[in-house]
């Protein structure tokens, strides 16, 4: 869309849900590696975020699905690769094993 309009930004700000910031950043950097990317979301403690959604299981499944997409989208060429620390990967696997799989790809 920007290219069609001959717009070439030097920086871009992405606003997303808190748990989607890493994936949004990685996708944007893949599409525009030369652009400075700034990500932001409403600062909100996890318990308050869950209260706004009203369903803890839904929030967990969204987090699990997005965590999977961080690595899968890089493998598929949709995003840059990002390091996922082992404690995060282990927690992700425990949640998958516990059945929080409805948003997996």
C-alpha cells in the first residue's frame, strides 16, 4: 500500500495487543528491514488484561498461539527469526500439553 502510494517511511509505530508485540515487530522487520520499528501496547498487568477479556482460558490460548507463531512464521518466511528463551519454550510446551491448543496453527 505504501509502495503503491510512493511512501517510504523511515520509521513506523505499531500498536497491538500486549502479547502480539513481538510478532508484529518481527513481521514488520521482515517486510521493511530498513525501517525503524517501534511497538507499543496499553501497559496493563496480566491479571487486569484477563479481567478486560473476561476469560482466562481464552487469554492463555491466545498467548500459546502467538508464541507458536513467533517461531513458525519465521520458518515460513513471514517474519524475522527471534530467539525464544528456553524457559519460555518450556512454559509454552507445558501449556500445549495441558490442552491450550485451540489457537495453534
